[in-house]
C-alpha cells in the first residue's frame, strides 16, 4: 500500500513539474540585455504636431493614433549601441484640419545610441539628434525606457523647420 501511494505521489509530482516547465515562455529564461531589446515594437503614438505657418502663427494638431504604429530597434555589429527608427505617426490634415484626412510623418532613424542598463530597465536619452526621415531633415530630443517586452519613447520632432511635434509612443515587442 505504501509503495502504491508513493508511486502515485511520484506521478503527481512529475506531472506538476512538467506542467510548471511548459507554462514558462521562451523569454522567461532569457536575460534582459541590450541584445534582447532588438526588434519591432507595435503600439500607439499620441501627442501634438504644431504647424508654423508663413506668418509665424503656431497651429496645433493632435496626433491621431492608428494603434499599429511601429518603432524598430537594431543592434550595432559590436553590440554596444542601437539605432531607433521612430514610428510613423499621423495628425489631422494641416490643409483641411480634418482627422479623417490624416497626414503622415515618417519617423527618423537615430543611430549610435548608447543604452544604459539597470537591473529591470534599459534607458536611452539623446539630446539634439539630427537625422532624415526619408526626404526631410528631422531634429529633436529622444528618451526611452525598455522594460521587459515594453518600450516607451518620448521625443520631439522638428520636421523640415516648419513643424514641431511632441510625441509619446508605447509599444510591445512583436
């Protein structure tokens, strides 16, 4: 009888151990490092884009989130720096003032960023970046926090000298 009970207990513990092992995701055992933040983050961009017209008047437009804006993080070959491709974000049309006619602002690529790693987070902070977003010169400041699979970016976006945005992005790694 004792052997039978012992066998049942061993089987129960074995099944519980297998269940606990399979419940862990692949990322649970992976250390949180600069290498682990590389990838695409999908989320929402919010904020304000300000158009500076020919008379110097500032006209604000809210950023209109699609909920699928994507920031991309790439790691340098030596693994010490990253590049951030800011997400494309959208505002109401500066021509018709309608959110139904969104105007797209492609994100700039900021390269050679040296992340700072703490126990639970990795942060970036760049003052005075200057880059291109395909056609136009873009400048500003950018800061960000990586926490597990989540990324928060806050940046300014001086676009072609006539528009400035204050953008907040929150995304989750694909």
